[in-house]
């Protein structure tokens, strides 16, 4: 039998609890950004589905010019994530400020999810990735609320990491809202759940961000310190996401 002298164990034993796992951030973008992302995709009809893991009927890549504008618009959110990552891991390069890290939006594409479409468990390339939900139909909200089960349900997204007992947090489920933005390590497994409603097309925008820039842009900068907001957006078909 363990006897107590009136003190709690924490008062007697030195301890430290470690947070562990990937840094997953959920942010909110402005409606103007959502509108801008919808407008920019008009300029492209490039089918991107062959480069992606998704079982979606329509996935369109943004043009290079559009990606430049998108990168500049989203740069404040990328900087926020780097600061969150620094605090989360506590081993970030303290000599460099997040805004001085070289980042390049190498791929960006628009996902059109129809009834029965889904994204199987998969990972991306790059330093980190993101997904932004432009609109969420009320009918889909209703379908998800009526779902009976323990998963994220129809139209949900799941991030999965590691193995273990139920004591461990190995996955996080979300049903996204309009203008939600998830930023996460590119290597983090994630998947999107299908839904049944026949008259819904759920639109989201995804992208992969790298922590390097092209040699051509470095030479063009002529020694100038390259920061996120003026990093050239470089496309590489050989390095598209899975």
C-alpha cells in the first residue's frame, strides 16, 4: 500500500512532460483571400490529377503567375506557421527570423470534390503544406451532423501520425469551416472523407512550400537578402507532390 504524507507526488518528484508529434496549425483566412483564390484558378485549365493521390474528378494547377500572387498573399500565414513551429519544437534556428527563411511555393492547385470523391491517406513533398477551404455547403454540414460513427465523417479531414495504444494521440479529425486553413508538415499523413450529397461541389486549395529557392532567382537578387515576400515562385514538373 502506498501511504501519503499529505504532499502530492508532484511536490516531491521533479518532472517534465514533453509535447510530441507534428506541428499542425488551424488558421482562418480572410474572405478576400478566398475570393482571390477562386478568381486566380480561372486563368488555368491544367489538369493536375495525374500528380496527386486524390480520387477526385477535378484538380487544376494554378499558373506560375497565379502562384506568385498567391504566395505573396499567403506569406503572412506562412510566417505565422514558422513562428508556431519555432515555439512548438524549441529547436528552430534562433539566428534567423521566420521572415528571413527562404521559402518557395512550388505547387498550388484547386480541388473540386464531388459526391463519392475522396483523398486516400497520403503525404506531400516540401517543407510544409496547406489546404484552404473556400466554401462549405449547408447540406454537407447537415450530412456530417447526421453521421453516426467515430471518424471525421462526410466531408471531414483526418491527420494521422504514429502508432500506439489509445493513450496516444495518433490522429486528429476535423470537419472544416469556410475559410479554414490547415498548415502542416508535408510528410504528415492526411486524408479526406467522401460524402453522399449529389448536388455539392466542395472546393479547396492546396499547396506545397519549400525552404529553398531557384538558383536563377538567387543570381537575380544580386546578393540581396531573399525573404518570403519576394521569393520567386518556381515550378518544377519533376518535383510535383504525390
